[in-house]
């Protein structure tokens, strides 16, 4: 450190002691005299006073903001303000379904037993007229209370694992296989707080369980536990490691209804909701139930998974990037002790006609039903 | 507590007063924003910024609102939110106001200046790097004394820490004034 710098430091220290009133009267008088005769010191005093004020104000502003955050959290948690309960309109809405219908599923081995009533409900729901919906809701309600009792039965079943029971599912989404042994990926919000999970394709329904949750990425991995499920060999699609390009044509398969629905569109922005870099913005028709649908490019590579839509009039659709799915799969793989899962990165659909691609893919996309 | 006492509490970062003001005004501002293309998070940000505008006002010794606190906060939030919508070039319709409005132009102008100042200080401190950043934060923002800072940062004595602190302050001044 050279002379002048050391001198500057000392002056700064002296000035600061002066500003803070830390000098004794003699010293103070001496300094004031010195200040009068040295304009550069006088200026430093003025300037530094101002600077310390700014610094001080900055500190208090920071503290005030911290208090605000703490107060907000407290009041929201104790319910004194509505912040946690009220959902914004122009927020991202998740595309899962509140089921207006019920499905029957054998919670144990038999897999065939269905209640007559649920068959009726299915039948009615496919017609979809307004008045029938009224009826449906009522039946649904009736079933729901019933299934409460049945829920108890299921607990009993778990113990003696013999009888069959009916489960009514209340919401749903889409998921697709990432390992042919029976691992599917979907959105975390689809299976949030799930008591029971089943996957369905056509008239085949299988019980499943949540194997892994990645809250940060809004992803979840399901494992089909049903013994009737048979591995289908290999996956036709792969998860792309590369980012998709702006304007790239894309298509999706999902379950906004009980039946698989095809949709096509294009990538409209490289980031998702409010600039989220883990996601894309897509121009594609997506509805409640499309959450968890694979988003594929023309080569049959999965480039993302649909997870939400902006609820204002613009209605942008968002998809989580395939690289994020791969990252979640990697993490899941690490968490497994014995079993190994496969990371699909190769598509076998290059150069095929779209109808052929869809035909191959649809066997791997499932309706996810959650209770 | 009457409104004047609440304002004094706000100026001194008094938790009870802030809670009371928060509780009295937050919900109506949240509905304003959520009903106009905003999210709950936007509502929180805007409302807290409005509280900062009020905080700056009362810190200047200006306790005369000429209206209720909630009316003031509503008027400020409304302006802040409109501005943000315009900035994002988002379309918005003229909306119906649930509350009466007061003019807040001068306060918002001052707020913009102060905000720029805070941001400049924040950036300057970020540029400092460690240990200067933590050292200055401990002394000037958290008001720790030199002896405890010396112990915390591992200086052999308070004088060395003090010397280092002045060097850091010199650097901060330089960055801040040259920005």
C-alpha cells in the first residue's frame, strides 16, 4: 500500500468519526479548523456524509423489505390475508381434469369386478348432454361417499389382499412410458396428494404407484404395479437432448377425454411462463387432461411434456423441456437401489409418415387417473 | 392504534404496525391485480412496492396522507400495476375501481429516484466481492461493532478489521460514484 492511499484511508476514518460525533471537543475544534482551511477535506466531509446517509438508508430499506416478506408469509399462513388461497386468473393453470365421471378398478388381484353403477356412469358420460351431467354429478357424489367406505375396504384388502374394491377417481391427466418395464412420466401436479393412481389405455386399466417426485420441475415418475401389465419391448420415441427450434412443427397425444386425442402446432417461444427457461411456449390445442402429454417433433423425438396453460385470453400453452425430464430420470435412477431403468434417447420414428408415427406412439401414452 | 400511529410504526419498521396495515389493505389490492391479468405473486410484489412508497414518504417526515392508508395504497398499487402492464405491452381494459383514488404522482416520482439509488447501491455492493461485501454489510447495514466483526471474519484484532473496512469503503465509494 502506498503513501497516498494510506493517507486517504486515514482521512476517511477521521471524517467518519467526525460525522458520527465520535470526536472529543478538542479534536472536533481542531478538525473543524482544518476543514475550513482545506477545501478538499471540506468537500470530502460533505460528500461522505451524503454517501453514509445513502448507505444507511439502503440498509434500512433492505430491512424493511425483509419485514414485509416475513409479514406476508405469516399473514398468508395464518389465513389473515387470502394470498395462498386465491388463485390468480392470468396464472398458469394446470391441465389436469377434475373428473366428472368415475371409473371402476379392481384394487387387487381379480381386476374384473366392477360395480354396475360405474358402468352406467361411463355410459352416460360419453353422451355428455347437459341434463345428464346433472345426473352424473349426483351419482358421482353418491359414489364418492360410497368409495369412502370402500377406501376402508381397500385398507382391509391390503391386509388380507383377497377381495376386490371399487375406486372412484377424481382427477386425471396424461403420462407416457419412459421405460418399457412400466415407468411413466407425468406432471407432479397430476398426482399431487394422490391416494390411488391408475393408468389406462383403451379398455386396459392398470394400478400404479408414484415412484418419484421432482417438485421443482413439476415432474413425477409412476411405476405400473399391476401384474397384468406386460412390457412392450422398446419405446418408439426418444427424449431429445437438444433444444427445439423456434417455429418447429410439433405434435402431441393426450387424454383430455377418455380417448386419446392428437394435436399439432409449433414452438412459439423458447421460454415458458414468465420467462421460465426450463420450459417452452407452444402454440397447440391443449385442454384439461393434457397435462403430462408428450410433445414430439417430426422425427418422433420427445422435446417436452405439456404442463400448463396461461389462463388469460391468450391461452399460451407451456411444456417442460425434455432435458429436464432426462435430469429427473437421472435423479430417479440414482435413487433406485437394484433395478436399473433405461434412459430413452433414440427415436425409431425417423422419416415415418405422421399417421404411422402416431400409431406406434399411442400404445405408450396413458390416461392417468388419480384419487 | 389510529392511522397516524400506524404510519409512525411503519417509519420505524415496527412489525405490529406493518401487520395491521397489511391486513387492512392487502385483499382489495390483490383482487384488483388478480382481476386484471395478474397473479397472486404479482399482487404481493405490487403491494409491497406500494408499502415501500408509503415508507419512503413517512421517512421524509411526511405523515399527511389526506386520505385513509388503504386508499393511498390502493391508488399507488393501481398506478404501479398499470405501469407494469404497459411496460410488458400487454393489453388491458379500463377497469372499474372498487375504491376511491387519490393523486400519488409526486410520491411515485420520488420513489422512482430512490429506487434507482437503492439499485445502484445494491449493484455496487455486489461488485465489491468478498470479504468486502460481507464486511461492509456487517458494519454499515447490520451495525455490528468492530470487535465482533473481527472475531467473525478472523482478523487478529479490531484495528485490522477496521483498516480493512475502510479500504472496502473506499472501493465501494469508487464503484458507486463511477457507475
